[in-house]
C-alpha cells in the first residue's frame, strides 16, 4: 500500500514495469490510496476484493496480470513460459465469474503468447506487456467512440438515471455509461444525473457521484428503491447503465438491481440503454440463462463498511449481478454503433463487420 494523493482524478490502473498500481476503489472517495500488485496472485486478490472493479477495468487488470506473470516467470523457453501463463490464466479466470472482459482479456493474451512459442521468453515477455498496454489504450478509445454514438440519445436538459459505476473507474478511462453522459455534456447539452446508491458496495454513492462531481456534472444520489418512484413522477428521461456480460440475444448481466430498473423503465415508457464495448459481448452463449452469476459474501449485506448491522444469525443472499432480458433494452451502445432489436441479428452483424 502506498500513501494518499491529492483529490484529482487519477488513473484507475497503471503498469509500472515490475508491478501494477491500482487506485483502491474500496476506499474512495474519502481516501485516495494505491494498491500495489507485485505478483499475479496480488492482482487476483485485488479483483476478488473489489480493489478494482467494473468489467472493462477487470479485463485490463487481467491483461496486466498475465504480463506480470510473464515478467516474474523464470521459464527458460517459450513453451515453459506458455505453461506458466496457462496456469495463471486458469486461476485468474475464476476471480470474478460474471465479467466477460476478464475471460476476453485472458484469451487475447494467451492467443498472442501461443503464436510465439518458438520465440525466446524475453520476446514473449515484451509482447505480453505490449498487449496488456494495448488493451488499456484501446479501451479508452472505445469509450470515446461509445460516447460519440451514444450522446445523440440524450436530449438537451435530460435527467439520466444510472446504476452502479460505469465510469472512468470501471474502465481504462472516460467510462461506458458515464462516457456517454460525458460526451453529451461535452457536446454542449445540459444533463443531470440521478445515481442509484447501489447496495451493498455503494458504487453509485461513492464512485459515480464522486466522478461526476469532479467533472462538474450535476448529480443526485437516490436509494435504489427510489428509482421507480422518480420514473413514475416524470423526473427521469432516459436510463443508461453498463454491462458485465451480454449474451448473443442481447440479454444483459449487470449490477444487481438493473433488471428491476429496466422493467420499471418499460412500464413508464422511459428508454433504457446499455453502453458496453464489444469485448463484453459473449457470442458463445445464446441467452442470459447461461450467464454465471457471482454470489458474494453475505457479510457485504450484514455490514456497512466494517460495522456489523446485524448478527451472523441473520441469513443474507448476495448476488452481485442480475440479468435483464433483451426485451426491456431499447438499445446497446457499442464502439461500432447502436444495436437495436432484434438483437440476435444486430449482434451477429456487428461482429461480422468488426
Ligand atoms: O461489482 P462491480 O462493481 O464490478 O459491478 C460493476 C458493474 O456492474 C458495471 O455496471 C459493469 O461492470 C460495467 S462497468 C463499465
């Protein structure tokens, strides 16, 4: 752990040659502390413990974890190094099961290493670092593109409801859902945001509100249970959230609570959009039924921060994500444009033209 810094927006994750530095998101916004990962296991722990979170940021961390494995490996041949990478990949993949970007990044790193088995370990190490840094750089470019396409959907003067944190902190920078909001503001529109607090980790209250306030974008935090009532009273014009995994038919896993927001949006005739890079779309699964939903420690519900609110005798169920069937989704904003229903053909087409 390294010391605190001033209160300006800092990079979510940085490659430092022989270690990785992450902003510890468990401590934000009250403390800005870095979490240092010197070995692949440290990165896996950081992902599990929510030091770094948000599907694209988890993907970037996974890429860097593989690069760190290559740097730390004592392998003396390309094939031995590939074995070390595969071993790391097997455990890393289980760190958080729902976020597809984790699997996507691991696959991308392994594919590159597999094409180089006859090269020297040194060459493979260099390539692993290069690939991990490309994942980070591309992610920021992709978010800007999503912002470009998505901002048109936000009317001037609109109030946007968002859930969890799909901002700079959840990505390499700029954000997916918050990137679209940022782009609308940059284009000169007046936009207000309502951010669900997002129990139990409070990503909306702690991270989304913090990011938007830093940018001077008006934001109000509401409890998760207030969203429906604000929709009904006409206070919300559009909903935009991120995604952790999207199936080939458009069914979308995102932070727990997203499903009920989508249903309520439809009931109140409010457009509901998902903003996500193509790296979040898992075309190998037909529908949301096949998405593995992560269940986390019940203590995350029984406690607020470190303080226990109830005793261990109270049972709690803590799914981290839910699945929104695609019939509730007005459109999916990607770096290649906006996909509308029917999603099976829309998603297929966008991958064909990739
Ligand atoms: O549990 P988290 O904080 O990793 O959940 C994050 C979300 O649900 C985000 O909406 C999603 O990963 C998209 S982030 C651009």
